[in-house]
C-alpha cells in the first residue's frame, strides 16, 4: 500500500480489539498488521518495517512493558513510535512505560478521534525526525530544501547513512567510534546519503555487483521504503551504447509493469543518476536471498524447497504469458521473506533486466550463470524461451534439496559441458532410499531435460504436478 498514511502494528491479545482497531484504522487510510502477543510482535518487528506500534500493556506470557523494553533496546523514540494501550488509568504503570521510552498512552474505549489525533501527531514527529536524519533533504510543496551536506558519513557495521554528530547509528544502534564515523567519499558506495530522482534518499548500502549497486532508499514524498538498483554505464562492453541500454531497459520495464503477481518484485520507477548511471526503484523485500539462506543452513527440507519453487513458478508463469523470460533464475535472485505466523514468501528479483545487464557488460561472451544455465543458453542458439527458465528453476530446486547445484566441476567449461551432455543427477535412488526424493526426481526429470521439447510445456504444468505431490510429501514428512 504505497499510498497509505503509515504502517501500524496493533499488538493485543484480544481478537475483538485487534479486529475493531484494524477495521477503523484501515478505513482512515492506514496499513495495519496485527500481532497476537508480545513474542509475536517482536518477531514481526524484526522482520518488517512499521511506522508506529500500538501496544497493549496487559498481555499473557510477555507484557507490553517487556515488549517496550526490548524495542527500546534497539530503536529510539523517533525511529519507531510506541503508543501504549491500557484498560484503565493506572498512573504508576503509565509513568513506568513513559520512563521506559513509550511515546504516549491511550485508554481503551476512548473516543476514536482522540486516538487518531495522537497517532497522526507521533507519525508527523517521526517524519520530521527522518527528514532531519537525511541531512535536511525533503520534498515540500514540490521543491527540495537547499541544505546539503558537504560531507557524508556512514556506519562501518551496517553501511547506514549518518550525520557527523550522530551519537549512535540509526540503523544498528552501534555507538559512534572515538575516531568518528567513516566518510562516504572514501568508500566503495559514493552515492550513499544522496538523493536520486529528486525524491529517493539512499539511506543504506546493501551490496554491489559487477554491473550495479543496491541501496535501501526512502521516498521522501511518500515516506515509503524501496530498494534502488543503480546500474552503472561507465564500464560497458565494446560496441555497447549507453543510450541503447537505457532504451532497452525502458521497454522492458513497460512490459514488467503489467505484471501483478505478488511473487515478482515490482519496478516502481526508473530515474537518471548523473553522470553515467540510472536506477531502478524496486519494492523493498524484508528477507534474505536463497543464496544467503543456503550458505547458512546448507539445504532445505524437500517440502519447503518445493513450496518455494512453486511460488517462484507462479511469478515466472505470469511473465511468460506476457512474453518475458527471466534468463537468470538462481538462488541469488530469489528473496525469501518469513511470514509472521508460519511459512515463507518468495520474491523474484531482476525480472526482465538480467539479460540486459549481461549484454551491457559481457557482449559477445557467455553471459549466464553457469551453475544454472540451460543447454540452449550455453549453445547461444535462437531457441531460448520460457523453457530456459524452467531448466534454471529445476537446477535451483535441486540445489535447495541437495545443498549443491546439479553439476559441479573444477572449472566453468566442464560445468557447461555437463549441462550439455551429462545425465540428470538423482536425489533419491539406492544410496538414498527416501520416497520423498523420488517424487522430486520425477519433477526434475521434466525440468532438467536437455531438449526443451522434453520439459514441461509451461510452468502451469509444473505447478499442477507440484500441487499433486505436496500432500504426499506432507504425509511422508509426518509419518
């Protein structure tokens, strides 16, 4: 809800209270999430961004006071406002919560207009504090303020943008070193702390690849978080023209903008970044890439791996129907967000632009990701289509279950040769007599076939097959 007045988390153990508050706040234009108790609230706050917390004081197991104490150990009053709810005016408890860092309190049952006024007041205070932390950058009445920082600084721990006199990092709460914060001018992310497109403040550096850098961005007009992927055009392959890359990207974004599938990370805007770059403004995903998850835990249970793959397939299938092929499906380009109660939600990154970036920087050379490349991609023939994504998704599924890609070798050339001619590896079989893996192997045989004609005709066919065996995997896992 990019046009909402703010994202509020309502924490209350009463289902009726949660339902009534949610409906009334949503009717006033707020985005509302709910937590059923204190532990649930802390889990949601760790995984998601909220503009304000409406927190019940009296709850079983973990009281609102305990939740508030935990929140304030990580986030300041203006970073995340917390308004306490109490059933009666208990002055001792109210004073205690205010001393612990509550921004305000309300008595349950008070007039809704009074509650609304207090919410809006603290959201306005928070917004002014954020503008101050961005060095005075804002968009007021259509014009930018003129105060600019001659020097920009950052936290070496989390790469957040800071002001020189900040006593602690607004991102990770690390205290300012005795020597002071590091200067952005001496870093590998020179855009940190600047505004691009007249409205997107780059608040934190996330990562950098050969063709692009990714920042967390704050839209100063809408007060929303995005990810800004800054594409550099100063190191293009021989014969590639920067304007051609801009035009190809613009056309691709026009097509991708028609996608409505929630598993595809939306491109909201494209802005110029002088002198030789442009940025894609993407939805910000609160989660981790499958690559990072695999690096931490090794592999996933078969049923979880198939569920995530099925979600990715839903997004890919909608794109395929519009004639868009991803061409670089792999764990690195799949973000996974943990849901508040249970389960995971998958998001596909770099849709429609992965191939363009490869063309821009390695024209005339092999441009895919060798560990997940389909045979027709390696041969560089004209038959690359939606079935190329099916192969790469199959290689990703294999990696999720096995803990390693389907083909490994000491050099890239050998890996590519194996994709072209080596037998499809099995997860199950005599050495691993697990019926669940045999079911996954049946799917992989249709995804990793060397000839595109032998693969699933479309990902809708794969989804139907996955839906059919998911109950079997669940029963097997519970037996």
